[in-house]
């Protein structure tokens, strides 16, 4: 998934560099690049966040018996 985001940001940076003025380039970078990629990565990361929250809830219920941290 990250390779798609990196490729898209590369294309958007080139689009922003081709704009006629600085403001248009900044808006292109923001609205075509940063915001959509940020939203995409946030949505795709929801499964990981949910698992972490459930694991933390389970540890709180179990009283955190000194179990070692799982590798990530």
C-alpha cells in the first residue's frame, strides 16, 4: 500500500512543479497529494488501530499480569 502512496505523491509533486505559480502548485500538492494520501493511509490503518485497542482492553481486563509485549 505504501508503494502506491509513494508513487502517487511522486506524480503529484511533478504536477505541482509544472504549475504556473507557487499558490497553484501548493494547492495542487495539498488537494491532490497530501489530503487524499493521508485519508487513504488513515482508513487503511483502522484495522491496526482496532487490534491495538482490543489488545489494550484485554490487558486491562486481565490485570496486566506481567506478560511480555508482543512483537510488532
